[in-house]
C-alpha cells in the first residue's frame, strides 16, 4: 500500500495515483459541507465527503510574496446540496474552505493540506457555478483603523452609536409586490423619506431573516424601495420589521436622535476648500 508521500510523488510524476482531493466548507452560520473529486463518497474523521456533488479546481500556485493566492472551484448545480438561489442569496459569502488530499486506499494515513481560505466572487451559468477561493493573505488587504470624515463612522444602533433601534422598530405586512426590490406596505404611514437608509428585515416568507437597506419610502401609496433585490420572491402577506435610517450628519444625530455625544464623525475639521484657501479672497 502506498504511503501518502509516495502517492504524492506518483501524482507529481503523472503516474497512476491513489490520491483524492477533498474540500470542507463552513458557511457563516456554521453549516458544514464536504465534497470530493473521487468517484465514491469518502468518510474522513467522521465526516462524509460527497462524490455526487463533485467539483474541479484550477491549479494551486503559491508564492513567497504577500500577493493573494487565488484559485477557482468549479462545481455543478444539479443537486439540492448547492443551489443557485442560495449562492446568489449570499449564503456562501465568506465561507471558509479547506482543500486537502488523502490516499483513498488508506484514509488512516491522514491528510495533506493544500489550501485554506474564504469564498470570494461567485458566478453561476448553465447549471454550474464558479467560486473564487481567496487565500489567507486576503486578510492583509483589509483596512484597519478609521479616517477623518465629517460624517459619522458608526451605523445606527451599533455599539459605538448606542441608539436603541428596538425602540424605533416597527412591524407591518407586505400589501402588494411590483418586484423583488419594490413593494407596498399595509399600515405604516410615516412621512416621505423617513425610512431612507434604514434597514428592513423579513420576518416571514421565503426571505425570512434577510435584512436589506431601504432606498426610498413614499407615503402616498405606501411604497418602499430597497437598494438591492432580495434573492427570493416577495409575496403579499410577508411580514416585515424596519427602522428609519440616519444620514450620518451631526445635525441629524443631535436633532433627530439626541445622540450627538456619541457622534463618531469630525464635523469641525476644515475641509479641502479651507486648506486650499490663499487668503486673497
């Protein structure tokens, strides 16, 4: 029986190999999924890696620089395991992926790690999906810290803002639907634009649990528009909860929410025009 290292050498040399590639996926909500490119299911450390939903991948390349190592994972959408609507609903956004090899003839030899990272851009076409896997170096590209801005850097209701959005939250029922980002409410009668920039959450229906940012609210007709379409169809009778938005200006924080002591912007720092003034009028 070949050892894992011997099987790897045969694989590199292009000889007949007993290696199989597997990948384990963990979604943001904690759901775990397991797949393999082998022609039979494999049980590894108590987890069943499914062959029926197999995949292929682009070549794995590593470098000694700080550039992000990416590869593409390509699979099919012919089963209920990975569905197109779930991909575009964002259920796989930032999912963690581990790719490794095993000797399928002797799984007790352990695993050989190939790559670990997160799902990036996802596309689907003709019954197949392509997911970009971004390596661990992706974390080095994230911005850390804050910049000076006249607008508040907090989100309404978060720990830095401190406003109690639960006290501002209202509930209603969808009355009529035009599209996945445009519909009417039944009872709410707030003034025009009061919900702009706020957040709406579906509490029932196909989009239950999905939160979306509100683009526009019009009192006449009780029409509400979202910035982005929701992934699933909206139906009359779907229940929603929502709270108004904040334009992140100091005056709004002070006059609307009486929260100016927690304002996270810098409204009194001179802007570009002040810095470029020459004093000549």
